[in-house]
C-alpha cells in the first residue's frame, strides 16, 4: 500500500510553477467576475440608500404619474418624476432626431464610400470628437448655443429642449457613427462582391445588400445612443435651463432625471426623505439603462448568430 | 465587332448619376456631423486661448475664483486619475486575461460580458450615487480622493477590459500552442509570450482610459471633488479640486467671473483629453506599422 502511494507521488509533477499557475487562475477568475459584482453592487447600494423612501413615503402612482417634483415643500412634499421623465425623453428624442440620420449617413460614407487615407483620417477625427468630456459640452451649450438660439429664433432664453437636444445629438453622434460603422464592416465582403457581380452600382449594393444585412447592428447603435442620452448628466444639467416643466415646444426649458440628482444631492441631508428619493430616481435610471443595454446586446447578438 | 458594346447606355448613365448624387449626399452628412464641432472648438480656442499661460497653469485661483490660475485643479485631476488607474489597470488587465485566455465560450462568460456592457452603460450619475452609498458612507472613506477614484475606476473599468482583451486576442493562437508544447504552464505562456506581444496594445487602452477619467465630472461631484480648496491634497483621504468640476463651477456657480476664464479652463480640459487620445491613436498606428504577423 505504501509503495503504491510512493510510486504515485513520484508521478506527481506539481512543482512551484504549477501552484503559481493555479493561484493566477484564481486571481484572474476573481477579477473576471468583478464586473458582475460591481453591477450587482451598484444596484444593491443604490437600492439600499433609497430603500427607506420605498418603504414609507413611496407611492408608485405618485412617483410615476405626478408631474410635481417638490421635495422641499414644507407642508406636503411631492415626489413625482413625470415632468423629469418628460424632460429627459424630450431632450433624448430631439438628440436622436439630430444624431441618427447624420451618424448613419457618416457611417455609410466612411464605411462604404471613403477609402484609404481619407477613411483613416475621418475615423480618427470621429474618435477624437467622441472624447470631448460632457462638462465641456454643457459649457458649449451654456456659452455658445445659448446666445445663438436667442439670436436665431428670437426667444428670450436659449437654455431649453432645443439647446440640450442639439448638444446631446452632437455628443452622441460620433459614438453612434463608430458603432454603426462597425456594424457595416461586419457584413462579409462576399455579399458586396456578389451584388457587384450582378451589375449593381455602389449605392444599390449598399441599399439592397449591406443595409439589410447590417440592420440589427445599426439598430443596436441607435439604442446605445438612446442609452447614452438617457444617462447623460453634466451636459443636460447645464443646457436644459433646469426648470421642472412638461415641454410644450422645443423652446421650453426642462429638467432631466440625471440633472435633478446632480443638482440636489449636495443640498440634502444623508438619510432624509429627499435624499432617499434621489436614490430612488437612481434605481429608476439604472433599470431603464439596464433594459436598453440588454436589448441592444440581444439585437446585436442576434445578427452574429445568423 | 461593333463598337456600340463599349458605349454607355442610358441605364449606365442614370446609375452613375444616382451614384454620384448619393455619394455627395453622404459626404455632406459627414461634414455636417464634423464641421459644427470643429467650429465650436475653434470658438473655444478664439475666446480662451488668450488667457492660457504658464502662470494660468501654475498659480492658485484667487478672489473667489474670479482671477488667478487652475493649479490645484490640475494637481487634483492628476491625483484622481493616478489613484483610479492604480485600481482599474491591474483589475481590468486581470479580468481581460481571464476572458481572453481562460474563459470558455459559455453562458457564464456571456453574463460577464453583459455585465461589462452594462457597467459601461450605467449613467455616470448612478455611478456617483453608488460611490456615495458604497465608498463614502458604507466603507467610511468619506468624501475623499480614494472614494472618488474608486468610483471613477469602476466606471472606466470596461474601457481597460475591452481594449486589453482585444490586444490579447490579436496575439496569434499559434504562439501559445508553441509555448505549451515546450511544457510551459498557462501562466508562463501568458507572462512570457502573450503579454510581451500585447503590452503596447494594452498601453494604448490605458492612455485612452486616462482621457476618459480626466473628463468625468458627475461621478466625482459628491464623492471627493470640492468646489474650492485653499490647499493641495496631501493624501488619498483628502478632498481635492478637479479640472472638470472646476469648469462646471466657474461656468455656473461663481458670480462675476471674467468671460475668458471658463473658456480657458475648458480649453485646458479639452487639450488634455485630446492630447491623451492623440497619443493613444498615434501609438496604435505606430504599432500597426510594426506588427510582423
């Protein structure tokens, strides 16, 4: 019995390197799952801080359906986010109206028409534009767009849906362009070659072959842009005018969900109802962007499977 | 042989014309996307360029931030970015090594990838709330560089993971097989063969992350950055000023700021970010030229 185990032991080649290898494997595995931990952690901590509000003062119908966000009202504070949702939605909607056609157009030009150096330079330029920080965009809205809108449209104030929508559109467009261009690039070249062999012109190839094949990827790009717009904070804080309002026109000032948190969190006492209500908005934002990102991922995965 | 064969038909001509029309249309759309931003940046340079000087970069703000320079904000941004990198780079590179070298193609890896996508998509203000709930209050770091940098690190983690994973995967699989055949363990292969071949690509991603981290404002507002501090931070438990927040403050919160000042701050911030991105891009192109496989 002992001789047998001795024999086995001599076959055991687990040296120092083997143990290092195992240890590293565990370390990188832990790091790998840290992304999951963080996402769960974000949800857990934001929910934890907002939980008190959810338990006592929270009424789902008031929260979602009341346009009155008056957390500092002394007699009867109300916590309705309808107007804030309307603000975020109107700004994001206008931004997409501005950004979607132009970024898809730019993606088609860069991916399908431009070639060689021109394409390379355009891609670099788009990448640099995507890097401009959001607080700078907010500053641009405040100092450049604001007087421009006042002068062009003859309105008293230029901080409104239009301003924030354009700013957000310019901001989201480069990111959407590069994702959309990736989606076009993912269409195999043999599709284009087959269409060209049948005598199709470049535009016919794009319109009839490439765009239908890249449809899901392009939709994914748009959805990611929407997610971006929904979650943008500094730019909308500075450019919307920050007035609680359900907008009737693009010249009305509004206030966004994200901007409300950014503007009010500093003034609230930790643990107060107002503070907890802001965290509840955070939960709401987290869930919405989670759903948008998940949908975008499912759509993009859909094409890879085919 | 009749020469008619080689003469353009009406159909050819129409096709060509449509082709040219669409091409022009898409060129115009691309230009409309780029030109406004270029004009805006030009305006910023025009209005803020004059104020930028060595003094502006290296003196403290005075008179309620209406005069003087931005030195503490620059130093603060440096602190925040450095501490954030110290956290996110090891974690992100290790996670990328797991995803590229160890993970099987199964549902579990898919969940990790989904988590990475979501981490990148969570609004920055929600990251800020997380930072307040977790680091400032729960772990008791208070509003400090540590809390702000942790928040920034988690927010920008996907940038490191995605770019590192890409450069690891661009190392040909045959390199690994050759190494395993010599009897090397998985880690020996990674350390001696895969990482040295991917290190420049990883660096490119890290530079990109510096740019992202330096520009963020919302995540640091409530976790460690202060509107104004009369002293420089001495350690990670101090609060600090930051360039991005300083721009927000002088643009919206401080009365009687001379016009040029916020433009100057914006210009320095953009300059810093674009410089980092340009270095990263130049590095990447240099690498592509050098690659032997």
